[in-house]
C-alpha cells in the first residue's frame, strides 16, 4: 500500500502543505470508505464536493486530505491546483517505485472477466493485485495503484475508455509490461462515433507499453492489423483461432466448459466455470498473458480452473419456474449475441428478458432490431422487453415479442406465462442503467417467498 509522508507527496505533485507532516497509507475519494491512515482526495464533482466532507473523512480515520483549496478543518492538507491530476502523479510515482510486472487489460467486451482470469493465473506465480469493481478510469486507477505494496509481484489493471484518449492517459499513469485488448465492439459507440475511433483509443494500450513489453493481440479481431502496427516496437503474442500462437481445440460447451489449450509451450486440458464460446476466447486471452508473464501450462490451467464469474455475468440460478441466467450486469449487441449463443446448449425452451442497451449512438434502434432478429434466429421462443429501444428488438423478433412500459407490467406478464407450461430458460440482460438486476431479484425473491415457511 502507498505509504509516504506528506512532505514526500508535496514534492511529487508540487503541493503546499498545511499542518503536520504525517504519514499516510492508501487513498480514498469517498468519505464513507475511508480507512485509518488514508489520504482523502477532495474531488469536486458535479453533484458533491469532497471539500465539504473533510470532517467525515477525519472522523473515519483519514490522516490528511488532498485539496484544491484549504478548508477550515484540523486535518493536515496538501493544496494542489488539480486534485485529479495530483492523484495521478502520486499513483504514477508510487507505481514506479515498485518492482512488479504490470498487465493492462481493455476491450469492448470481456475485460473484467479476462482481468479476473489473468489474476487467477498470476496468483499461481505470486502475490497479485487486480482492479476492484469499476475502478478502471482516471479516478479509480490511482486508488487501485495506491493499494499496491512491496509484497506484490504482479498488478492486473483493467482500463476503461469513455472518450478518445482515455487509455493513453491511463497508461501514462501505469505503463503496462503486458497489454491485451479483448476485442473492439459497439460499447460506448455514442461517445466515439465509429468503431475505428474505439479501436484507436483502445490500441493505445499497445503503443504505450513499457520498453521490452509484450502485446497480446486477438488475431480474430478485425482491428488486429492496426494493433500489430501499434505494437511494432514490442514483442507480440496472438490468440484466437488456429494458427494463432494460443488457441483452443476440442471445445465442450455446457455448465462446465472444457477445451484443449494450445500454446508455444505445449498443450493442456482446461476446465472453466464459465458459460459460452466467448469465455473460451476470454480464457485464451488470459492464457496468452499468463504465458507472456512466465506462467507454466499447469499454472495457467490451475488459474483458469479457479477463476469464477463475477456477479450477474451469466450466472445460473435454478428456480422452480425457470432456469434463470442472470447476465444483467451490462449489455451491448456483441455481448448479447455471445450470451444468446452461450445458453443455447442448456435448454430447448429459451426466453429473453431484455432491457435497453445504451450508449450506442444514432444507430441504436437498428442495432436493437438486429438483436431481436438474432434472438429469433438463435431459437428463442419469446422476448419480454422493457424500454423504448428493447421494444424495437421485440417488434423485430416478431411473434412472441412483447414490449412493456414498466417493470411491474413485464413481471406480471412473465409470472402468468411461467405458470402455464414447462419451465423455460430465462436469459435476463440489459445495460446497467436499465436495472435488469431488479427483474432478477424480483423473480428470485418470489422463489424465496414461495419456498420459505
């Protein structure tokens, strides 16, 4: 964990110190999550200003605060012109002091899953720290880096991009030794305008590699030629369909996924606790990173076997009325297509419960219509849609597609239909802000209520 005196940090970010030269450990931006000894970062956001919460941070145990202007509070304070930029400077300084291998992970789909798989592999080699939750942006990355200590040998950093230039900026805070772009899709298309802009932004993770670094490239991605060019000064290792250096054979899909992993070091059987072919591709990305980091085949296989899906990412939940697949964490057309394919081997009767997929730009309606048609082609019997965009998907689906204005309306119809016949598989998916997790929780809560007492 970052451990430094304010006088050291004062020099790093050209700050002015007011108060005692105390020792700080770690950083926090939320006064409710402050731990004893933390440096509290007083960010001024659109709705709340961290400068107003110094008393709460002090009460929670903060040792000092990083501020844009001094506040009338006994907490020692470092005043800087830009709190966010100063936090990045502190994190960069701390990261460079450590002797560890850093992995950078980005992509339109699968980056959190790949990050977790890589972490599990590298934990077979030594102490590893990985990005927690959604701390993958210019605010979260410094907090993650502040958790690193001399005991860590590996850091796995998820890097998200909401606008052009974001990945390059994150890499300048923590330059990766190994980088991977999982894929380029339609996520955040509204902010970027076109896929080429997304690829250029994410490809910076290769251009910004540390000297002697390795670029792990998805050979099947349409932008692989661009990524090879961006990584021309570095070692390159590709994963994907044969004849990529890292590839999968003899794939067996189901609740337990098995495949034969082929690498430059040989081959080994791998078992995953993840559904779908897309997660085999995610495992290939992680395996390639593991190989680049020096992991042996048994270490790679053991790490992949230990890795577990995160909450609400293709989670299987058996209820009395349905086999529920909770994939409500987030959605875009590519991840929906992958989910439709992943659940196909699990049941013959399949229904889709869909919320709006957001941030898709002017083509959002057309993309939703294509998704509805894809669900029909994939053999789904019904779509229950909530929201104006997902209702477009329901109309494109045709017979069996229904759109609803409210969650209660959708749940009422779903309950009635579930009571009529054999239990189907229910795939629940939508963008995070569509709150499809509430649909899942309502269905699971209903099950708990009917089965308790």
